[in-house]
């Protein structure tokens, strides 16, 4: 069993100095903490895995395919593999738990 404390994940994320910090990897699933600053840019491109975002905090828009939606704390977003997507118009720092299935390659 693995148990993770959000405060520890946030400290590890800050120490890594990158937008995305992976903290769990198994063949069937990987997870990470993704943080985008207010006014920042989301540089990601489509993935070869299905993906779920859980918004811990912040406010922004997400574009998935041709559809835009607002997101905020408590929202859960599913993105099917190979679909272009990106967060934009980030009004408040966006902190996301990210789940990839199978594990991100």
C-alpha cells in the first residue's frame, strides 16, 4: 500500500522545480501533481494514455478538442488519449492531481 500526504507531494514538487511531478508509477496507472501559475502557459501536448485531472485549487479554462470549459477547485476532468487539450486563461494558480491510465510513457 502507498499513502501520500499532499503537503509532502507539494514540497517534492517545489524541490523538483518543474510544472509536473510524478509521484506514483505502476504499469496500469501513474499519478502526478501539476501546478500552473496564474497567467501561465500550459505546454502539454496530447498523450497516448487516458487522463483524469482533479482540480485541487485555482481557476482556469480547459480546452479539450474544440470545447472550452471553466474549471475550479473540486472539478474532475476526463480527457481521452490522443485528444488535444490544454489549460488556459489561468486566473489563480492551478494545482491538479493527474492520473494516467495506463502509466504515462
